[in-house]
């Protein structure tokens, strides 16, 4: 016996199937996240240009390349704020990587963690494209190398779901980016002798020490203590976990020594004045 079909219920059922099997499928979510990251870069670049044109009188007198770098730093600041908040939440607050859950911590992921990595991948693609296009005005080979390593790690963790805990620990280091950019803004604006410049230097020293030195040491400790789980990962993933954080840590130490020298120089100058 045939029952009458409610057209509204039928359309609702088809919509739910479409949403579940296509729009929420992992591949589509990841593509949307990467595209969203690129669009976020474009939007933040344009907003930085608009706000700076209105509220910073010296912006109009900057050279074309300086304006591009100024806007690019606004773009990187937006990404840094986003990824720092999401990384801290996923690592420390979400419970995704807590010890109480069953299964190796090295294989844990979620739709949110994958989507967040996709946004970051979009940023690294957009920023790398700008660095190459304007090379070397937006950064030399050390920036290219740093971004390439970060991009490879983020893409692999996003697609495989492996090692996301360590990827997010590394991404927390982006918390230093707003301070670095603010220091550059103050320098270009002729505010090197201001109190804000000094406070920024001290804050940069502290955040760099915590996010790029101490946290990386904890990351290496966590890998060592959970190496039985790390060994279960794919060979390429184990290589990334071993090599990428080590390279980035060495670069962090080198940059940290420059920050320390700069801070000492600033404090000594203010003491003389």
C-alpha cells in the first residue's frame, strides 16, 4: 500500500542528505577553510589599509612598498590573533588532547581542529604568495623557509589528522606576531623613543620566552614522554615532528638573542637619557 508523500518533508530530507554527505564532508570543509583563510587575509589587508588611511596621518606619506608591508602586517596580526585563540582552546581547554580520553594523543583530531588548520593553511599560502611576489621586500629566505616548514606541517596534520597536538603547540608561537608588528608600526611612525615602544619591547621579550622557548622545550619533553605513541605515526609524520620543531626552535633562539640585544640597547639608551 502506497502512502502519500509530503513534498515539504521530502525536500527537507533531501536537504539534510545534501548537508550531511556533501557540504559537511571533510574534503569540502577543508577546501572551504583554506579559501576562508585566504579571504580573511584579503579582508584584513583591506581593513588595515582603510583604518590606517583614516586614523594615521603619516600613512599617506609612506612609500608604496611601505604601505604594502604595513597592510601585510595587519593581515598577519589578524591571523595571529585567530590562531592563538584557537590553538590555546584546542590544546588546553577543549579536552581533545586530555589524558582521560582513550587512544593515542597523536591521532586525535576533530572537525573544528581540521577547519582551524585549514584557515591557517590559507593564510600561509596567501602570505607566501605576497613574499614571493614582492621578494625580498617583505622578508628574506628565513621567512620563506619558516613559512614553508609551517605550511607543510599544517597541511599534513590537516589531511592526515596525525600530530595535531604538536602542530597546535607550535602555532601558539604566533602569539608573538602582534607584538612584533606593533614594534614595526611604532618604528615607522617615529615612536622609537616612546614609552609604548619600551613596553612593547618588554612584552615581546616575555611572550617570546614563554611561547617560543619554554613551550617548545615542553613540546620536546611531551614527545619524549609519549614516544610510544609517536612511534605509531606514519614515517613522514615522525620526521616532521622530529625535524620541524627543532628547526623552528633554532630559529626562535636566534631571533630571541636579537630581541634581547635590542631590549638591552633600548633600556641602556633610556637610562642615559
